[in-house]
RNA sequence: GGAGCCGUGGUGUAGCUGGUUAACACGUCGGCCUGUCACGCCGAAGAUCGCGGGUUCGAGUCCCGUCGGUUCCGCCA
């Protein structure tokens, strides 16, 4: 066979192709050698098809070559597509109604026996899969996940292009800034002792692009953060980064809402309901105990402080007196939990910082609870009424400071929702969380720090509180949440010079310090900055959710381990003495 | 920085209260086989039990340390 270039993908062949002659290229997925007849499942990125080697159609010489085929050999075959005989259709294969009767074989590359079977790679130890990532990439799981990643970015690009956004690249070698995450750092050879930082996000550059008149910008941007990893956090990750000029909060949110709905339509074929529901930060905390609620299930938090503030149960009375809150959730049907199960929940709540977990099992005509004897009848009634608790339900109550109670009940809610199977795995619940606090008090630093970043604008109606009660100022910020995962967040930026100064003052920066850190940036605002705002989405997380994977490692072609190593290329690695010398770097012992 | 889980032929696992020959399946190699599709049948090779130390007459098994992977908390927008 002179010409071995493919005419068809393996996985495309259907009954309608029967009779045609094709050339296929691919890997030997599996070989079944019956002696005078050999079957091979041939694999390329589109899928599998069975090819048949028969000495009568192939000739003895080529058949002998076929006998030598092994797993992962790269071959080209020419042959006729034939419908499979009656009773030999394989319903587990998309191409199962046909097979290719090979008339000519070319071995394009032999292969060592792979360290793990490609079609069962998911069962293999992850460190081995990462070392041989290029083999794992051949698996259907990764092929599909990365194809979906491509379709998502393609949908994003086509949508933003249609709306007049320009994709602009920003530098990777930038200046380290003290706020935010730890920077990855790159030494400069030309400037010994000086270092670049890799960007945590293109934040400042996209704002400068607005000042530069680009009006609508986006970038599928790589970002770097030198912090400890998680299943949904890699040291380098990708953001869909967007910024718009001459807009208010509504305009940005509406545009981004349309973009995400477009992605769902294009990639998943799902028309999600518009508009995306909105929740204030405060309401999210009150009802779900978190700033990124999973709204696929109920189990909402209810406040009981007013009903229980005069309780004989000392914990309640003291909590209320100390400006704390008493809140609870109703676990439907939870009264049947064993004592052991309840104790486990209680231990978990305490591990999260709660002083204790109070429970009430609602039974016919009474409640069973360790604190039953302290509760007056009207108090029990108030609890069951507020939580709509019925016979068979279990009420869980936490008392303490507002933040702690929200946090503990929010986590309990998620734990129970997961364990009781309350989440619809096929649902996609999008949500905007708005009206974030502008500033949060950092105990460690002894000052307020920016909840989002120092260039986020306050709500107009809260601006006057910036000096008197900074903790109460809300921001023109918004986060998009999908099934309890933060997909992205952004804000309208400060473009007023005087307001920016007040913001820095609230953060405890003198104008001198601010100028030293962000001088070029502040100066830019003196040359006519349009009102602007934007957002950044975590692309890896979005793909992870749409592809239904447990980790963003499964949607990144070459991911790093939890200790930020690449097991395939063995990075990071020491550099040579000569390189160090050139950089004028001495290593400390 | 802290806590949990995992590490046994190439792969996935078993290995009891410590006991002398480390078991099974898949894969690999050789042989047979013309309708298999996780092909089948027969045979064979293949393991310093992650690494180091300790306890013990004796350690895959118990203890300590360490390395790697992973999950979570801290950290991270």
C-alpha cells in the first residue's frame, strides 16, 4: 500500500458505509488472534472499529505481519467496510454494525507494552498515569474531556467575537505585588537580584486596556498562584478574562449571563432558564451558610434567635445576650438517624469550630432531645414552626457568633445533602451572588483587606460609610456560582481618583505606599479612565463541571500533582551551576 | 504548616492474632485455534512487598522516620 493516509476516522463508520473502501490510521487497542483469523479493535480519537485480518483477502505475507501486531502498535489499514453477519453485531460499540475487512496493512510504528492498559487507565494509580500522561491521553475519558474543553472555549470565543470583544494577550513576566496570593517568581539575568512575577490574573492589564480604549476585551488567560493545591486548584490554571467599558453592573452581568447560557446551549444542548437567579451575599449566608450556595437542594438555614433568646437552656440565653445567633436546619426524615450517626454529625460540627450541636427529633406528640427538659412548649412549637418540622424530622441547631454558625450549618447542609443524595447530579443551578462586602477585617493583619481587590467600587449608597463603618460597605461585585462551585467573579472598578484614595486609606495604605506599589496604574487613571468593569471565570472548573469530573486534573492535558510537580517532565528540577552563576543567584543551604 | 487514606510481579488486588513456598486475576512470552469482541484452551517467565531504621529467634504484617500519590483544613478569589 503506497498511500496510507486515512480517508475516515474509525469511530465514524456506520452501516451506511458498507461497501466502501477506506483507509484507517490508529492504534491497536486490542487483538484477538484466532489462528487463521485475527480481529483488531483499531482506535483513534473518534473511537473504535473492529478490523479483520483474513489470509484469503490479505495474502500470507501480510497476514504474517498481522500476527505480529501488539497493543498500541500504530498501523494503517486499507479495506472494505462490510456489514457484520447476522448475530455478530456488537451493541456496545458505536461502530458495532460494521467491520473492516483488511486488504492491506502498514505498521507505522511498533510499541512497547504500555505500563497500563489504555482502556482501563482510570483504575490505575494516578502517579503512574501522570508519568505516562501521553498514554493516558489516549483514553476515551481524557479525549472526551479535552474535546469538551475545546468546544467550551470555542463557544466562548464565538460568542464574545459576535459581541465585539477583542482578544488581547497580556504579559506573563510582570511585577510582583504584595496583595493576594503568593507569586511564582522568575529571576532576571539582565537585572541581577531582580525578579519578574508570573501573573495571578491579568487584572491590572485589562483595566489598562480599558483606559487604552479597547472597550471590550477578553482573553483565555493562563494564571499562576503559588499556593497549596486541591482537587479544583492547580498552580497554573486558565481564566476566561473579560472587561468592558462604559457599563454598569447590570450590563456586565447580562452579557456574561448570555455567554454562559450560550456555552450550555452549544456544548451541552441545554437551554438553561434566564435570567439567572440572584442572591445577595447576606441572603446567601443567611439561607445557605456560604457565599457559594448549592441551590440544587433545600435544607435551608432558619433563624431561631428571637424565639429562643429567653430560653432556660443557658447556651441559648447566653448566645443571644452576646449578640450571637441561634440557627438550625431541618433534616427531613432524620429522626430515624441512630445515636451514632447524630454523634458523628456533632463531632464534625465541633471539628468545624461549633461549641456543640443540639438536636431535636420530632416524634408523635413529643420531641426527643438531650435539651428537651429545658425547652418550654412554646419554644418547641416555635422551632418546629420556623423549620416546618414534622413527625420524623430531625432539627439540628448551632448557637454562636454569626460567621461561625453560618459556616458550620452551611457545611452540615452540604454534608447531609451529599450523604442523603439530595443533589440532582444532572441539574445545573446557576446563581449570581451580589452585594459582596467591599472589605473584610483581617485579624492577623489588624486591618481591613479588600474582599475582592483594591480597585473594586463600593455601592453608591454605601460609599459614605467608607470611613465610619468600612465593614458594612457593600461592593459592586458579583460572583457566578454553579452547583455550589464558584465559577467566576468580578466587579465594577473604581475610576474616580478621589474614591480610590479613600479606598486605599480604608485599607490602611498611605498614598505614598499606594503610589509605590501601583504608581503607573494610578497615574493611568489621571488620563481619562472610562467607567468599566469585568469578570473572570475559572475555565478549568467550568469544564470540570460540564464534563462531570471530580478534579480539574481530568480536564487539563498536562496537570501537576498536589505537590505542584509534573511527574512526566520531572519539574521542578535543580538548574545547573552555570545557570545559577549567570543569574547571580547563590542558594542558601 | 496540620490531619486522614493509599503504596505487595508490568497493572489491579489478596495476604488472618508476626511463622519460613508471598496467592489470584489481567497483561507479557511460547504453543494450538476461521467469527471473536474482556475470544478460548495449554504451558512459561515475572516480586530486593516504596525507601531507611527499630522491636523480635523470625517482619509484607508491629513501631518510628522518610519519599511519592491523593483528599480535606489552614492558605488561595
